[in-house]
């Protein structure tokens, strides 16, 4: 009987501790910063290029405009990711909250489990570009908040994923060969114009 009481109190204590984490830390804040050896305009263009999302965003499957004008504040998208081979596809609604070309963009993601907010800032110095993310996630309901808080405390899972994605972005930018800003057509000086 004493063992059953002990187990009951242990379970209740662990449950209390678990939910306390979600109460104390309802939102997880994290971010990462990289510097790439590319000019600002090119780094910005690569980061915005939907055809390259799967090269740096882990589990990314698709993005589809569902309302508004593409790339404008207030536009909404359905984003589908697959966290791992064992897990089913996961859908989020992305909203473009704020955007200033070559400076920053702020996105908000809403799903059944969580609300995720991310601001990505850009700055340039000496031909190199610094990209910094500032992210926060909050679970919907006390169970999800507690689970996210425990995950971050024990394994740093949100921070680790951000670091992985942004370091992958650095590689994609530095290996980029796409010319996003083709120069105007130049006339060959050796060729005389037709008369």
C-alpha cells in the first residue's frame, strides 16, 4: 500500500512539474545569426526563393498562396512540412506580417498545435550579409506549452532546428548560381550599330 501511495504522489508531482514548465515558460524564444559571403540583394533573393525552400528548411514540402497578393503584407499561405519519415504531414497557415525589402520580414504561422512567429533581419557590411532570426513559439493549450517548454529545456530542440535551418540557408546562399538581377543588355563595343 505504501508503494502505491508513493507512486501516486510521484505521478502527481511529475504532472505538476510538467504543467509548471508550461505556466512559467508559455513562449519559447530563440534565434540564430549567420554572415554570408554574398551581397545583401543576392542573399535576400535566395532566402525568398520558394524553389530553394526545400534545400534549407528541414521537412519542407510545399507552399501555396491562399489569399492576398503574393509577397505583400497580409498575404496568407498554406505551408506543408513533414517533420520526419515517421510523422504525418503537418499544415500551417503562414501570414506575412511585415516586410521591408532588403531589411526584414516577419511571418506568423498558425497550426492546430501552436502559434509561431519569426522575424528575419538582413544587414550588409563590406560586401557580406548578416542574417539574424528572432523566433518565438507558443503551444495552444497548457499541454502543448508544457511539452514545448520541456522539449526546449531538456534538448534545446527548437534552437537546434533553427540553427540547422539557418546554417543550411548560409550554404544555399553561398553556393547560389542563380542571377536574380540580370544586367541590362549591353552592346558589344566591337559591333557597329546598323545604319
